[in-house]
C-alpha cells in the first residue's frame, strides 16, 4: 500500500521515492468497514503534505516526467490479475452508489456507478478535490474528503473490472498511464475554473 509519509520525506529531502528507506513494512489485515476510513486518513495526509510543499509543487506543475518518481522497477511477473485481485466488485459499486447519493450536492457532474471511469477522469477529480480542499475552511475540508470517498470506491471497482482479464505486466502498464494522467492533472491547481480538463 502507498504510504503518504514516504512521499513527504521524498519531497522534503528532494529525493526519488525509491531512495527513501521504508525500514520494515507490516501488512495489517483490513476488514471491509475500515476501507473508507483508511482512505480518508490517507487522503488528508497526502493532501496536507502536498499543500505543505506547494512551493516545490508549483515549480513542477509543467513537469510531466513520471520517471522522476521512479515509476519503473523490476520486471512484472507474468501472472493473471484474476489470481491476485480479490474484491467484491458489486459490494464496492453499492457502497459507491450509496455515497454518491449522500453527497450528490458536492458533484457538479452526474455520476451513477457502474460507469466507465477512465484514469484521466479520476486524476481530474482528485486534483479538483485537492484544489477545493486547499481553498475550504476547516469545517468543509472533512466534507470534501468524505465526498471523494465514494468516487474512490467507484474507481477501485472500475479498475478491478478493467484488469481482471489482464496479466500483472499489462495492469502495471495501465498504472503507468494513470500516473501520467496525474502528472498532467496537477496543473488544475493553478486553473481558475472549478474543473479544467487536462486535455487543454
């Protein structure tokens, strides 16, 4: 799992993520009820780390070089993703649908899962949410993160469905593509409009 503190140290020390010692990683079991809570904790930590280092981020808004974060590692194993991914797709969809209904006033766009949810749209939504989080007062920050949670659940379900017939290596290439969209989408932080497509 991604650890936000790792990114924070990398930014602070001006290093690549793979250059930071992760010491010992302990994988803890996670039940279904903790997924959304964990996502909120990670999102708040990551958003705050980015905003804390905005001088560095702003200086790199035009940099879309994903190699700078060490995107490539050892060759991916040649195994089927259906042997690895084990989530209840329908349950994630139902949770997303319930959350989207609860927070529908937050969304200036219509979302009703299941739906095609490409990486580009996910990247735009994350950075649009980060921009809103940056500009919000303390009482609204929590609501913004809560409203992002069902979209995350819908994205996980969509991604799991997209990769179920792929190999690990093919899924890794899809993740590379997603990282590229995130590298482009960070320009939204300086956009004047609420949502600006990264195609612009």
